[in-house]
């Protein structure tokens, strides 16, 4: 087996289609959001492929002693709009955040009001490389 840079993206599209997973093949070809694109081949056949997407995880800190809940919500909406604008300017196509259960109950619906969508329910795993 050989490990090499990803070749023709059409071959990856074929693997993706055969997987029957319910998600759109990401547009990784030539995208700076996918800086690592690797493949395993044997005798010229693509066995598996992996691409690594740079994601933008949002962290939010709030002074819960400031003003009223409405004033704090206005601050969240303001920073939300600013993050969307700045993220789009540098090429991000999405953001994500992780909420602890005790925060998700109350703050999750507020995020949904701003257009955030709850993840599709797939388990998220993390690999720390450093």
C-alpha cells in the first residue's frame, strides 16, 4: 500500500457515493479549509481517502452581572453578527460550538433563534495531536 497526496477528486466522489451516508461531499478541491488531503492506494486503486477540514470553534464568555438579561442578549446578537461577517471574509463556511448540558437547555434555543442548528446527532470524537 502507498500513502500519498490525494489524486483525482472524482475518485473520492465515487467512494463517497458508495458510502450512502447522509451528507453532501464537501467541496475540498483547491480549498484552503482542507489543507491535508491524503490517500491510500494499491496498484493504482484508491483504497481510502481522508481530508482534514479547518473548523472554527466558537467560545463565548459573558459577564452575567452586566445589565439585564435583555442587554446581555443584545451583546450576544451583536458579537454573533460580527463573527459571521469576519468569518465569511476569511473563508469559513461554518462555525460550531459545544454546549454543556446545563447551558444547552437555556442557551441552545437562543442559538437556534440566531440560525444555529443542532448537530445531526452523530457522536463527535476528538483526537489531540499535541
